[in-house]
């Protein structure tokens, strides 16, 4: 009896010890510091940008100085077309949506003045006058009628009350509420200005794109006229050969179809010209009217060569990125 009891006690002790050892072995890996993940290389930056070698430590690329950046040029210097320059100036001065953005800038500027005015001390002048009259049929009125504050002198029926005071308030921005409001108004003003600048950039680009597209359509119309003239001469030759019995009717039908196809294409090009002119007039904020072209022609245009500069300048010259930066810094 005693031997079996001792055996069972020893067996239970071994089982408890085995479980404790297994628990410790399982808990030890949790105390280990995990291995650090090695850094993964991303996109390898090229050694050259825009055909010029990169300088050390982010230095300016040789051959792409700020003076070579096309964003630093004026519109008349970049396009070198007086007709296009006049269209751009009229669009900037008359575009309706741009005027609304200008009003947004003015509203943001007024918000800055309002937020700065909250720091100024406030002084106010207060004045007032009043009178009270108690009815003779009330206890207070009856008592006043019978009482005398001097012999033969009763209390007045309508005692007056007047007040004159000056209030002086100095705001204390303990929790930075006023300063945060001012800083937020300033950042909103910068964001509104950059939004306007971005719209001006897109407006100039749209006017120039439609203007060059209009000149290309004019050149296409000129080429179609020349093609139609040549095909009509060929049609006359084919008709003469058919009348003389030297050829079949097939060349006549073929040249007739080509002439009519180009004539219908000419009508579509004219319709496209009207649509592009209306688009330019809409951007310029004026009524539908013919758009002037450069008499030099489409092939004789001299456009300034595009130079992007360095990558940092690309970010600095984008108004939408500057607007997002101002919006992200708003308290």
C-alpha cells in the first residue's frame, strides 16, 4: 500500500517536471529578439539625368542650371509668337473661372486680416439710461406715496438710472487657439494662390495647345485642297481616256470616289476648325469669333527648346505640389 502510494507520488512529480521543462522550452523562443530584416534596394537612380551627369551629394547637374529651366521664361519668350501671346493675355484677363479663383484668393486674404485682428485689444464704450415707476396700488407704490425722506418731500415717482462705462479687453492666447487660426488662414491663402497659379498654367497650356492644333488643321485643309486639285486633274485624264475608249470606267469611278472622300474630309476639318475656335474663345472669355493665326505658317514656327532643369526644380515649379504642401501644413 505504501509502495504504490510512493510510486504514484514519484510519477506525478516526474510528469510535473516534464511539463515544466516543456513550458520553459516553449517560452524561450519568445524571449529571443527577432532577426532584423535587411534593407531592400529600390529603384536604382540613374547616373545621368536629361543627358547631364549628376553632381556629388545632390549638386546641381552641369548643363542644366536654373537659367536653362523653361519654367523661368515668360510666355512671350517661350512661344515667341505675338498672336499667341495676345490670346494668352486675353484669356488670363477675361477667363471666368480664373476670376472666381481670384475671388477665393481675396477671401483667403480677408480671413488672414480677420485672424490677425483677434490679437488686437478691444475697447468698447457702454452707456445706458432707464427709469422705474411703481404703481400706487401696490405695497411698494403705496409706501413710497406715504413716506417722506424730508419733511414735506416725498420720493420721486420715477427714479432714474443711468450708466456710462468703458470696457477694455486684451485676448490671451494661452492654448494657441488664435495663433493656430492665424497660421491656418495663412496656409489657406498660400494654397488658394497656388491653386490660381496652377489654373493659369493649365489655361496657358490649353490655349497654346488649341492654337497650334488650329494651325495644324489649317495646314491639313491646305493639303486637302492640293490633294483634291491633283485628284480632279487625274479624274479629267481618266474621263478623257474612257471617252476615247482607251480605258475602262473603273479609273473614273475610283478617282470620283477619292475626290468625294477628300471633299467630305475637308468638311469635317472645317467643322473641327470651328470647334477649336469656339474652344479658344471660351478659354479667352469672349463671344464666338474667328481666331487670328500667325501668318508665318505652322511649319515656320520657332518654339523655344524645352529644358526641364534638375528634378528639384520640377517639384518647385509645379503649383499643384506647392498647393498640396501648403494644405498639409495647415494646423
